[in-house]
């Protein structure tokens, strides 16, 4: 494998290889290796100090005892995830695991956390396939360097798509060149807002692809004079952006969600999976909607899924069963988690979602009846709203035995310390300032 990678790098003229990891704050960080030593580094990794992983989204060093500026972990690459970067001449990137000096996965390695949940699913006879439906805004800078809110064009229109066609074409070409299969592209509801949907795949590859999508979109956008923001709510005057997780469950080529005799073709296993998602969702938000900016998006009637309900093709429900396509009903039936955004770490978000679903299946949790209207129109008190603050969901995560058991004591403790530093940093800021500070962090 490594020999093939080296040959590929040489044939492609790659000079610099980005060793990528996504931290607790959802920031994609990297160390860059020169091609002259890349063969060695593919084996031994690249060192970073514990403290580097304690930088929060404001790049403030959080005082976490388990993450001091003493000792180090290694960014050890997964050669199979290496791709040449079409927008950055002479460059490639590769996903890495955080491995300690004893050659074991470090407790804060999100990629290793996802692997553990994949293994737990396999032990239950389930293979999870997933993808993330990504929404983002394209905008320009003014001559003075300030952000220019995009012009509003007709929603979902060819006019709107034509305005961004050159950059979106280059983005889809760049993703395709990296082996990421683009399926749908559209101009979304917000001014300058776009959406890209990619092909579902095995869970680890799906989370890796989401990291690559975010990097690719931002990199290509810069070449066209745009900034791309995946922030949950980059402008308070605009609709928010989600990173909706779509998932299906498989065993020996059979979609375990699918039962043609059941309502909506949703099997008992699918209902229990949804039961687990809903049961844990208030705590799960601490991982899937984990920024102060997330709760500027997560509001009623914003297509973000603000009520603790589920439904068939109900786009105001945080958990939606997507209706299958004609003549491939089993292959296309999937469950969507709308209450997720790109301030999350894709590996943590998908891993915790799997842990919640597995708990639902193990305990056969009933999700209740599907909701068939906009939940805001239900009689008052008949549907609970989701929490509306990061501080609240962090407390709920701390009290959730299934999610904290899946994460492990050290990951849970350090994650909570890290995220509570964001609550402290942003708590006194005006809402506009909070949105502005998050605009180009994701």
C-alpha cells in the first residue's frame, strides 16, 4: 500500500502532503510533510503536542489537565485516504489517526472513536453506510476586508445556479478527481447558499469524505475569489446551514431499515434506531450541534428540526425517514438526522449518532408515532422543543450514560472542558458578533 502511494505521489508531482485531523472544535487542522520524507512519515507519523489539541475554536489554549504542552501524540496517516488536491498545485492530503507513543489510539482521536462504534455495530450484525448533505454559503470580501453578505437571488432557481456555476463546476470536478462521488448540487434557500450531496459509503469513509468536502469547497472557492462558510448561521439575517447525516443499516446486502409490509416501508429495526436517536438527541446535540453558533440556527420553522419528533419526509423534524426512489426502494431507504451542522467533528458526530441508534436497537426503543405536520402547528405541549443552548446540551451529554460510555471517560471529560470554554468565551458577546466570529472558522 505505501509503495503504491509513493509511486502515485511521484507520478502526480506532489511536493507537499497535508496530514489532516479534525479536532474537538470541528476545525480541520494539519501538519504538512515534504515529499522527501513522506515515505518515512507514512509509517512513523508526525508529532504534535497534547496541548495542540486543546486549542478551541478561538485558538485559545484551554487548560485541560489531560492535554498539557508536555508529551505528544503522532498523526499516523491512513494511506488509503490519500488524495491529490486539484486546487492546490503539488499537494495532496491524507486522513490521520492520533496515536500515542505506545502505538495505541489516543483517547481524543475522533477517528478511532468512530471505528469503535463501527465495530459495535458489526457486533450487532449491522454495517452502517452514511453520507453528509452539506450546506454552505459563498461570499466575497469588500475592499476593506469586511465580509459582504451575498445578493439574494430566486431560491432553487436556474438564475441562482448560473450566478455560481463556474465555481460549483470546479468544486464538483475537484471532488470527483479525489474519488468523491457527487450526486446532487443546488443553490439553497439562503442568499449565496449552496448544497452538495455525495454518494453514501461505509461510515469511516463517509466521515473522511466530509472532511475532504469542506477542504475542497473552501480551497476551490478561494481560487474564484470567494470565501465558503459552512458555519451553522454565518449571518443572522439568513437561513442556517446544516450537515445532515443520512444513514442506512445493512447486513449481507440487505437494508435492515426496509420492510415493504410496514408503514413507510420502515422496519422494526428502523423504528428502534429512530427511537435511540430521539431518546438521546438532546444530549447528542452536544456533538452534532456543538457550537454557540449552532443554537442561532436551531430554531422553529427554520428547516433545522427544532422539535423532538420524527416523520416520513417531514423536513421540520430533526429525524426524517427519506422516501425511497422508484424501483430501488430497498437500496435508497434511509434515515436523515437534520440536527447536525458543520461546526461538528464529522467522525465524532457520526460515531455518537451510531452509538445512539445502537442503544435504541438494543433496547427496542419505540419512537412513537410519526408527525405528519410542521411540529410548530401541533397543540401546545404535545411535542418538546430541543434545547436552545450549548451549555444545556453539554450538561445533558455529561448525564447520558450510553453516549459517555461510548466516548469513554477521558474523551467525555476533555470534550466537556473544551466545549465549556466556548460557552465562557462567547457567553457575553452580542449575537451578531457570535455569528461573525464563526463565519470563517467552518
